[in-house]
C-alpha cells in the first residue's frame, strides 16, 4: 500500500515537473519576444514621430519591374503653413528619415535638381506630397517617390508568364514548407491551428533579432532560428493544447483558443516590433541575374534550392524512417496507431517541434524575400489553408503538393487581376475544392455517420 502511494506521489511530482518545465520554456520564449525592443533599440525608434521618404528608380526588364535606390536626393518637410520642419538626403538604401514633432499635417517636397543625371520622376510634376494627420496610423509615415519607367510594353506574354512561373515556384515552396507542419498537426490531433501563422512570424522576427540587433551573420543564426521555432511549437503544444486535449476539450473550442492565441501573439509582435516592415541586414541589396526571359537574385535562387531540398528531405524522412512511418500512421488513424504500440503523444510532440521548425524556416525565407513584419505569417495563413485543403487535409504530401500549386496560382493570377487581388483566386480554389472534392487531391474519402 505504501509502495503504491509512493508511486502515485512520484508520478504526480514528475507530472508537475514536466508541466513546470514546459511553462518555463514557454515563458522564456515569450520573454525573448519582448527583447525585440528595449530603450535605444527598435522600439525606441518607433516611439518618435517621423516621416520616411524613399526614392526608388523603377525600371522594367523582360516584364519584371525592378527597384533600385536613388542616392543623394534632397527632400524636405514643412508644416501645412509653410514652416520648415526638417530636411534630409537619401542614403544607400534610397531612404531619408526626418523626425517631426507631432502627428500633424505636413508637406513633403523632393528637390528635382538633386536627382542624378538621367533619372526623372515617373510622374514628372509630382514633387510634393501632402500628408494629413490621420495618415499617421503608426509613429512613422512612409512616402515613396518613383523614378524611371514601369511600363511593360516591351515584354511579351511568354516572358511575363515565364517570370511569374519562377516567382510562383519560389512562393509555392515557401508556402509548402510552412504548410507541412500545419497539415501534420491537423492529421495527428485534429486541430486547425490558426496560430500557425504567428509561428512563421516568430521565425522571421528571431532572424531579425539575431541578424540586425545582435549582428550575428544570417548563415550562423539560421540554424538557431529554426531550432527556436521548434522549441516554440513544442512549448505551444505542451503549455496549451496538450492540456486541452488531456481535459477532453473539443476541437471547436481548441480552434477558438488558437484564434485567440493568434490575435494575442500578433499584438505582442506589433507592440514590440512596430508596424512597419524591416529588412534583414544580410543579403538585403542584390541585383537580379538574368536567365533568358526570367530574372532572379542569387539570394532568391539560393532559398528556392534550399527549400526544394528541405521538402525532398521531409518527404524522404516521412516515407523511409521509422519515426516518419509512425507520424504517417498517427495521421491516418491515431487510435489504430496507438493500439499497435506507437506512442502517439511522443509522435504529437515530434510533429509540433517539426512544424514549428519548418514554420520558422519559412518565416526566415519570407523575411529575406518580403522583409520582416508583424503580420507576415498571418498574411500567409489562408494561403497555407488553401494549400493543405487542395492537397488533402492531414496529408503531409498533400501539403507539399497543394502549397506548391497555390504559390504558382497566386503569381500567375497577377497576370489577369490587380496585384492587390492576386490571393483571391487561391481562396476561390479553396471554396471550390471544399464543395467538389473535400478530401483534396491526395486525400481519401471517409464515411461520416
């Protein structure tokens, strides 16, 4: 009797230790998020009111619009009454930041005479921009002057389609990397995790913290960022969703919790990081290389190749390794997998770690491509859902195929719809697939009821 009681007490103590361990890990990760801004760093910069003036020389080659910074252009800011507030000269990134005393009405003027020889504004007479007080949605207001020409008259339809295909492959591979973990989490637990987008953002912001704020080279920081993303996913599961599953909380309630968690994390990112996007220090300024009708930077080509090898590695691991087969078994039928001796809880933890690591990698690659911002992951979440729905809910291979196809569709859609609406066809495909073939391309029909 005493021995049994001692075993119960020991098991309870061990459970508490695990709970506290996961809680400490989650607390550490949340603390890291709040390290993004400290007095004198990124957040301090956002606390001042400023106007960011960007001058970009926009040219067209083979149907692709390229932007290059224009250096040495003089810009000035005055009040609406004509009182001078400040002036500046664009730096190597084509940007001049002018501090203003308050959120008010201002007039930004570009000195045309300071433009380099041969560079003219796209809208030649538009050298003045009026900013209203209401335009300051954050502490910084951005104004951009475009020089050069953006017309595509010289590009054939074939050239434009070829370029969009390349861009679609690049985007599709990033979506696929981010979607694999989301699909496996759904397959093993049944959870539709709306906070997965914030796991992507976590990867981008960790990369920014290491590379920009600490000065760590990105090639060294990248493996650490991926590992931290895995730990973040593991802590999210252990501290929140594993507890909910243990208590028998329904999947609908868990979905609502994931939505609330997504909103909370997004606002934490906004508070700490600020509302504007920022580039990583490494590989930020690159000139595109031309290969026939297409152009791509060395950075984007490298991330595309790495993404492809990572996805092939994930597919091979799921297909051939013992753990990979166990993951697929749990995704197909958790109850049957458990009855055959597979430790389903261990597999779920592995899936959450892998999902967080892949999401962080996707966030890192997205940050290199589109800069880092607090909404970078939430902007991809519905494309990820479209990808895993198209490929097959709960199927890792379906996420690979579906995410890749969605990326292609999004970029090709920009040929026929405005760029602001290019995500709409992907969401339309999601609706059509749910109506016509709910199981997706690689999914299997299931009997309900």
